[in-house]
C-alpha cells in the first residue's frame, strides 16, 4: 500500500511513546542504509584541536595549533575541540533545557511551530516535513540566537541558559574561525571582516531522536553538510552521529566535555574548495533518547559569500563557486529536502 502522509503531522516523540508501536509507519522507512553501505574498518579517530593552544599567548604554540586546525579541516572537516573553557555544567544544563522543551505537551510545542525557514523560532519534525518524501525520526527546535537573541518562553529556565550558552559558544566559534582564516594564509580577521561576523547568524538547532522500534529502517537525519561556516555540536553521550571520511562512514563517539566541530558549506566556498564541508548523518537506536544540539555559525544574512580573492589569484585556481547571499543560500538549503551536498553543488561553477 502506498504511504500516505498523516493529515496533521505529529511529533516523532509522541509517535514513539504510543504504547502499541512495534514497527514504524512506512513513511519513516528509508531505503536500506546501514548494512549495505561502506563502513570504515580502520580505527581511525577524528582529529582533536586543543582550544587552549589556539588562544595561547605563546606564538609557537599558537602557530602549531593553527597548523593542526588547518590539517583537521583539510583531512576530515570534522574535529573535536577540547579545553574550550565552556563549563561542563552549562553544556549539561542546555541539554536538559532542550529536553524540557521537547517534554512540553504537543499543544504547547505547537505554539512554536515555524512556517518559514527564516522564522527565528521553529519547532518541527523530520527536516522539512512539508516537502520530505520520507520523514526523519527526529523532532527539532531551531532558534536564531544572533544577531538577535530569541528564545521560547518555556520551559521557564530555557531563556537564561540558552543566552549564556550561545554567548559562550559564539566566542569559541569566532576564535576557531580566526584560526581557520589564518590557516588559509589570510589575515586572522578575514572571515570576520568580509562576512560581517559581528552580525553573523548563530542558530541553535536542538535535535530530539526518540528510541525507534526499527532503527535499521529509519534515519534521524540523512546525509547532509551544514550551511554555515562552522558548526559546534554537543550531545547527551548517546552515539548516533556518523561522518563520511574517505568515502566511508565512521561512527563518532565524542569525548565528554568536548565540542564536535565541522566545516560548513560557506568555509568550502570561501576557501575555494580547499576545506570541504563534510557529509554526516544521524542514525537512531531502539533504547535511548538521543539529544544533540548543533550550533551553526554563519555569515551575516545579507553578506555575499564568494571564494577569497587571495585564494583564486592565479588561473590554475579559478573560483569554483558563484557568489551568493548567505540568506538566499539558507532559504534554498533549509527550504528543500535534505540531500547530501546538492545545495552546494548548485552554486558550483562548472570549471573544466
Ligand atoms: O544529531 C547529530 O549528531 C547531527 C545533527 C546535525 O547534523 C545537524 O543538526 O545539522
Ligand atoms: Fe548537520
């Protein structure tokens, strides 16, 4: 029987909590994914960047850290950030605050249901339930936190914790992006200045993946790259994130109290493809609720992004991407079905 979309979409949390659920509705069934795809057989682990060395007053230590950062961006596009100075208690508090939000009643949450991808507060299910052909086993809450700070007004402690958390994470992201600029041979404030990071978009994307009775058939989030410059992610210590490295999927088990950082599409554009945004996805399990909080940091919404002129100077290295306003890119990526790096492909110049 053909899958029919429920008339009114309910959260996957409510679906997972329905007592009789022993199999998933067909609209959540992805084509076979985990068993027939390549998995990395090596015990390769993603690189680590020690943030304290990046901010070190010692120039030798800093330049070594920048070299490591550049290598991590080039080899993996994903890395762990340790010694970042954001209190572990704050990281735990924001995860619990997000859990508190998802634990609100369906009716309370519906109040925050966004309609447009640029709505500053947007609660929903799947990725883009209006256009997704297959629904993701995931509910989400996306909140714009910079340049204007927004917050739902419930649960009560949410606003205060989110304000502090986003402020602290933004400092970390800005510092890493200075390092990324420098590692590309640009001035350390190149990204900051050119893309107007003072007004840069910072989004909190909280993901809620309830236990799933048939995890091998469902998908939390299918393979995609992130739209911004740099995403910093934390999770509630339940695994599920997979990253593509050398054409194979690698399970990522972050170490506690660290951030997982990944290069977004706009660093790929700015670096003219030297640093690639990386495909990643979230799989689900049948035991535990998984919560992750991804924080993409992007250019200012009206900034036009193109490859840095210094990196496209000679004719052997022509610009590989078209210039485009970040806002337009965001609308395109968030308003479509999540499909690998198809959005980035659409701004690629066909260079022979
Ligand atoms: O849940 C995860 O680990 C991945 C989330 C993610 O990729 C995203 O929100 O963009
Ligand atoms: Fe992502």
